[in-house]
C-alpha cells in the first residue's frame, strides 16, 4: 500500500548501493526493488515492494509495471536508477520535491564530477537548480505518472536501453510536454562504475547496438546512434541559483559548461566503492 507520493523502482544486484538511499530517518518515497541475483529474498526487508526476475533492466521493469499497475499508478513520480548510483536520502527527497515543484514530465539528477560518465553535459552545473534539455540518460530517469503511462511501452522494445534517451523526449514532444524535460543539478548522484562495466553489458555484449538497430526501425524519423546523441544534445534554458536563464544565453552557458565540466571530470579522482 502506498505510503508516500513518490516511488523508486530499481533493478538491483549483489553489489547494489540502494542501502545508501534509505539510511535517512525520514523519506518522501517508497522503494520497489527487483532483484536479479542468485540469493532469493536477499533485499526483501529493504523494500516496500519486492520482486525477483532474471532479465535485463527495461524488460523486467516493463513486466513489473504490468503486474503491479495499480501500485505504480498510485504514485505522482517514479525514479528508475541503476543500482551503482550513490546518493543519500535527503538528496533524493529534494530531487523529488524539485521534480514536482517544477511540474516536470521527465528528468534525471546530474552527475558529480567524480562520476564515470558518457556525456559531459549531464555533469553537475553548480550555477543551476535545473536545466531544461532534450535528452536524459537511461541511467536514472524520473517520470511523472502521465509520462510513464505514455513511455513505459518503450521499455519492452529494448534490452539495455540504448537509444531510449532520444525516443522519450520525441514522444513527449508529440504530446506537447517536451518542454518539461530537465537535468536536476541541485541533487547530483555519483555514478560509481565505469560505463559498460556492469553485469548487464558483460552478459549481453551486443545488446546496446541491437537496441539502436531496433529503435531505428521503430522510429525512422529519429537519428538514433551514439554520435547523434552527443551532437544533438540541447540545453534550452534553466533555473539558475539567483536568476532564470533561457534562450541564447542558456545555450551559450551550456556549451561552456560542457567544455569546463569535461576537463574538471577528467582531472577528478573517480569514486571507489
């Protein structure tokens, strides 16, 4: 039964960091864990809802949403983080509050500079509360209830999720809500594993490329590939700490931030678990 307005729904293995997410005394979210390891019942006591399934992330989540639709639909927003993300309870509470306050449809927390990353644009910009963008990573997307209803069918179209990053904003644009996609800079997470270093990628070597191929056929109007993801990332504006930023100024600041953040991140010592 729902206790809070918000839900974290995570696929977790034997090295999951979800314990850090729930150490705080008070939280504004419930926890739904989907365990894919080999020790039945391992994290059952940690979760408000618990299931076990041997599958990759997005097909498993699609199956769970279908099986527990009434539960999922009772929440205002749902976060789908990878299990190697480090963040505390207070920051998660704040992240959900910001998501709700700004009436976002789709978002992700920014990454700290000691994170492993693919796109420098998602590294935290300390001048902003959040930035409005056309792209969020599959690593840690947050969906509004309405956005999840629209976008969850795409979960069944992929294995590891490569390419969904662009499909989701595209589908929201068709519904007229693409302006409410954001990176939340005030509540960054630390990505603790190298990109492609998880069990999913080790056990599914060609899964990413297969996802790109599948989505390209399903959405032929989109240019879905690694190169286009980097070149087509756009920052439309944002909410700065002391003032709003939008239009040309926001785009210019965003470009400078990508260059600066990439250099800082390269020099930063990566987080060690």
